[in-house]
């Protein structure tokens, strides 16, 4: 039996005691597309879903990936968070869903972040849920909308609204994977089982390729017993579906939202920016992003 070298550095552990791997900086890509579509999904509001969508997208773009954010929430928070005044636009994702003649290339907006585009939404999208009810293949409309641009991007992140309605089912039907941002408190934890059940129904009936890419703990404060208990419970229930990377609670996220830019450009050396870069590297390392 060999004894450990006492001078060797101790392995870093994540919040649930797993060895924390070193996630390498992704190698540059020689070409772009086809995109892997990831639905950012949690039916509970206020869990850091849009914050995670914007900052993960910006981190992936920083690593040379071409990224499209699909704002699929009628509140339009992802659009506003990237400096797009969606309420002033004539065409949004709503028009693409409802009008076959609408051209997605004319609706996509570039952002101030290199390699990052957004498909904006506004309150008009709330009408789509009602109008789609009578449509044939109503669950597959978003998949049809995205088809012309899939080869232009490496990753497409769909920022879903906080519900399990028809819009969210559209996102799950279009997606290859689901990333679940989960606030570190018990009420948020209770809804995950229902969400997983919905994902399994969509996989069985509409989209056999769909898989859960991971659960991302957000608003994590390691100083509180409550937060540590929640992540321990998630790990107990879902194993390594829980990502190693945890996103801490900080006022810098709302500050960056007010400034209408990702934290990676607003405060590039802040721990929040570092965490989202690590999350991007972890996704690539797991094969869930290019």
C-alpha cells in the first residue's frame, strides 16, 4: 500500500464533497454549427434562469462559440438584459411563431458581446400560448422556427418562461438538452420533481433525444446551513446531474442587469464572472456544448 505524498496539494472539493475537476479552456473551433439547443427551464420564477442564460451565453461566446439566446418569456428579460428594447420592435419571436412568412434572419439582433446574438421577445408572446392551441403540431412550432439558423450557431440557449405551459413544451420539443437553474432553497427544490416528470413526458411523446444536461445551483451561499442542505438533498436525489459549478449570491448580478450587459463584461474579474466561465467550461467538458 502506497502512502500519499504529504507535500502534494489537497484536491479541491465542490459544495457536496465531490473532487472538483480542472475544466480546461475549450479548444478553438475550426467551424460553426450545427447548434446544440439547450432549454433553460424551471417553472418556479426568481431562480436565476435569465441571469444564467445571459451569463452562460456570454462565457461561451468568450470562448469563441457562436451563441444565440432565444428569449422565450413574454417578460422579455433576456432581451432587456442584453440592451435590446424589445417593446419597440416590429418583429419578435412571436411573429416567427405565428407567421410562416416571417424571416428569422431579420428578427435576430446582434448584441454588444462578440459572437452573441438574441432572438427577442416581448409581451406579444403571451398571446401565442392561446393562439397555438388550435394549431397542428403545436408543440413543434419553435423547432420549425429555429431550423433555418441551427447551422449558424454552436449553442442555442432558450430562456423559458416560469411555467410548464405550451411555450415551455415547445422549448423542450426543440431542445437536445435541458439545464435547470435551481435556487438553493427548499421551495425551489420541491418543483424539480414535477419538472423532471414533464421532461420525461416530452421525451416519451415528442422528443426522444431530449436529456437533462444538468442542474445548476444558483444563489448559493456556502455560509448558510440551509443552502448546503439543499445542494446535499439535490445531489442525493439526482447524483451527478448536479453540476460541480455553483453560482453564488451577489449584488453584482442585478447591477449588471441594470447596465444591460453580462457580468463577464460588466465585472470581468468578479467571482460571478469566474463562476459562469467555469460553468461554460464544465458544459463543454461534459459534451453538452461544442
